[in-house]
């Protein structure tokens, strides 16, 4: 059962990490998403294993590791939600389009590249 959830999460994670990018940046984005997953596995499993080793029974060790893993996932999801929510701009009063100081001044952009 866990396999299907894991595969679904990986696909969704990769699609979210690469969507909206130009074709020439798709490979870089895929590499970055894959690298972060590998780093998380490389660091997370030894840390959870060492924390589980501090327990007297295997059942309490598994419970401790799963509780810590769930807490890390909830905190990570909260950080992602906070970082991805839309930003609103606040202004002090009504905003009007910028007007040139002198309407008779003409600025030429010819010859500029």
C-alpha cells in the first residue's frame, strides 16, 4: 500500500518542481528535485534509525521514528504552504498611473539597444 502513495508523491513532486519551466531548464529542475529527494533519504534514514536505537523495544522504536517522521512532514508541509501562498501587495491609498512631470517633454528611445 505504501508503495503506491510513495510513487504518487514522487510523481506529483517532480511535476510540481518542473512545471512552468522552459524546455532548456527541465533537466536542471528534474536533477534538483531528484537530488533533494536523495539527500533527504541519505540524511533522514540514519537520523531516524539512531533515534529508534535509543528505545528498549522494537515497537517503541518504530513508534518514535514514525512520530518524528510525521512531525517533520507536517512542519515541512506548513513551510511549503507558507512559501507558496499568493502574495498581496498593499498600498497606502489609491494608486494612480505614473505621469511625467512635464507632459511636453518627449524622451526618444531610438538608437538604444
